[in-house]
């Protein structure tokens, strides 16, 4: 009875002072998530080993600080008191011990659950247990909650996610709240006061060859997100994003089976252009040096993490190429030229034809780490199929 009264009191308090924790995710969150590679095949040794590897290979210091344990960490049933509990075989030390370990290594602890009665993997969901679960997550030291949308029945998305927001606030521990609602109810229009990021589309597909990855993978997600709002340019879906509230086109597939190296580089570049959360999903323990170098390129990451917080957009689409742009702090711009063709091509960038540019800029090829003069001169680059050339333009003073 005492616990019921406590939970009821927390619910009333949250209703009266409903809000999300501010001051979090002022730039798009960066980290690693278990789902894209491991799905249900997770345990505490995998998570700890991944964390240890991310320290050794420099990913943590590059900014990947959120380690998120995705679906299937739970036991199949709650305990006798209705508490959500971890699978004792997968996580014998418990989730608090795992959180303590990650914190001791300089990471933040993320976890997954669902706004419905069951998670997508068939484990206990949070519906009806929001305040109870949020208290448990707070005790475990959770810093990031990814909240999915399976088994939601006829629930109203806005009210359902507000309930979990209020529960997190009542629990008293600041957590980044990630709404994995798949964009079904246009969360970009209402979720700014509810969460810190929200999915805009369905999942990135896990095709196993380059054609599948390109046609039904990250490029499809990119195009879908771009088309969700009628307006184009800076008045498209990017108008809803900014410090503390981000559009989320789903996790990275960089380095996963099926992507060529150019496709991984393009995928990473464009996620940085659109100010997406950078949540790696590959097996970092066995990735190649080339994939490591993509994920940890500090100059590309700096575009994603730019403090101005403006999301980029597709400036031009033509046969065989697209140009994506993003306004950066200090009057700078990022310009990404994507070869959408099936073969390598020479792509010319005529700076004088880009109406967004005012005055003269110095040009730097970010991936090649080369300064290329100024925007007074057009340039032509040889770009492999599904690869990019990424420029950073800085105003000439």
C-alpha cells in the first residue's frame, strides 16, 4: 500500500510540474547501441567488452559516450512486485552493476524499453508501469532511455510519451529521452517539450548487400525524412530541430555488412549534415581501420556537433548527384556532394551558383584534410559511386 501511495503521489506531482529535463543533448547525442549488429544476442560481457574497446580505440574520447542496451535485456516477466528486472542469465550482475561499470569508464548508461505492453522482442513493456520503471531506471543510474512503440494498441502517442516524460522527471534523475515512435504521429510537431530526440521514420533496413543497403537502407531513410514536411530547404523538417531537440533518422549502419566503404563514408557524412544523433551500431571490437577512421574523424564529427544546432537540407538534386548543405556557427557552411550514380563520376561544384553563399569562403576538403583555395573558383572532383566529397567553407575576413 505504501508503494502504491508513493507512486500515486509521484504521478500527481509530475502532472502538476510536467517537463522534460532541460540542458541535455545540446548537440546530437553520440554513442553505441547493441541492436543493429547483435539484436537479442546480448549480455553484460558484450556490453563491457564493447565499452573497453571504445576506450582503447578512441571512440569514447571522440564523443561516443552513450552506450545503449537495446531490446531483449529484460526477463520475460516482472517480479512479484511488478518491477522490471534483467534477464539473470544475460545480466547476472544486474543493471545497476552494469551502469556503475560504464560510469566508472567514463560512459553514460542507456537502456531500451517500450511504450506498449510488450517490447518489440516480446518482453515486458512500460505501459501502466511508467512511474515504477522510471524509479528503477533512476536507481540503476540510467542516463538515456530509448522508448519504442510496439504493442501500443490504441494508445495516443503524444499522451503516452508525455506520461513517461513525467515519470522520468518525477524519478529525479536527468535522462535523455529518445522517442522511438517511428514518425507515425509527426512527433517533430509536438515532441520538443516531451523528449530530446524522436525518430522520424521506420527502422533502417538490414539488407546484406550494397544494393539493398542503398535502395532500402540509409539513403531511403534520408529521402523519407527529407520528404516528411512540404516545405523545402531550411523551412523543412529541420526547422523543428535544435539544441535539446533533434530529428532522429535512426542509428548508424557504418561498418555493417553490405555497405561499401564509400557508402559508409557517405552515410556518416550525411548524418552529420542533417544534425542526426551519431549512434554507432557495428561491432567495434572487430571493425577495420578504415571504418574506425570514418567513425572517429574529428572534423566530420565537428560538423554534426556544431553548436549552432541547425539541421542541413538537400540544396539540389540532379541526375547522378545531390548537394546537401548545412549552416554552421561563425558564418561557415558544410557542403556535401553525393554521387548517386552506379559508377564513379567527375562532379563539378560551382560555388557561384549556390545562392546560400554570401561573399568569399575558403574551401577545405574535410575527408582529404586539404585546403583547396576559395570559392572564387569552381572545382571538379572524381567521386566514387555512392561516395561523397565533403567541404567546409569558412568566410574570408
